């Protein structure tokens, strides 16, 4: 009996470790993409076009902003948004959803398909939280990003999860003109 219990514990630990490692890789990839994109917020290869009103629209779960992604002196529009939970209704996890990244008018690209939380907050120069929605009339100097990913499959009714939080993304380009 002890041998069977030990075997069960080894299988559970191996399964949880494998899922955890996979989620950590997902988080690192997603964080790298978002760090790059949000670091370009308001940037333009033609410095005369840089503006402090680079966020076209923003709320707690989506953001559309200007950034010169390919450094050609022309602003591109980046849009991050999430699906509802019905988009992944075929997975056992009732909370997972898709995080999309859309560049200009191209079709949206799936950045992650295991997001369970995606939160954005917008701050002014003095780190005061701005009311949402954000539009071109509000000046934003900092963006706080947090997201959580979960494994779509549970082990013993527990979903493995990983969190990433960027306390403050300082978009240096937003304060330069």
C-alpha cells in the first residue's frame, strides 16, 4: 500500500512539475513580447511625430496604441485584447481565454490561449490611476500590466498557474516630444 501511495505521489509531482514548467515558458515568451511592444509605446522613427497621446483606447482588459514597430518613421497601431471564455469552451478550464495581438489592420494573432486574467492600469505623471476608458485626450505616463495563465487541464481538480506582473511600464516615448 505504501508503495502504491508513493507511486501516486511521484506521478502527481511529475505531472505538476511538467505543467508548471510549460506555463513558466509561456509566461516568459508572453512577457518578452509585451515588454518589447509596450516599450515602443509612443515611439516613432521620425522623432517629430512622437506624441504624449499615443494610447488611442485603453480599458482594464484591452489597449490600442501607436508605436513604430518596424522603425520606418510611420506609426503602427497595436491592439491587445482578450476573448471571452466561450472562445475556449472546449477546454476543461472554465476561466481560460485567448489574448490577441493585432498589428494595424492585419488579422489578430493569438499570443496566448491560456490567459485567465489580463489587467491593465493607466497612471499619470504622479502615479495616480487614470479613470478608464483611456482615449487620446488623457495623458498616460505609465501602464501597469498583470496577467495569469493556467493550464487548461487540471490534475486532481487543481489548475497549475503562473503569474506575471509588471508594476510599471515606463513608456519613455510618452514624455518626449
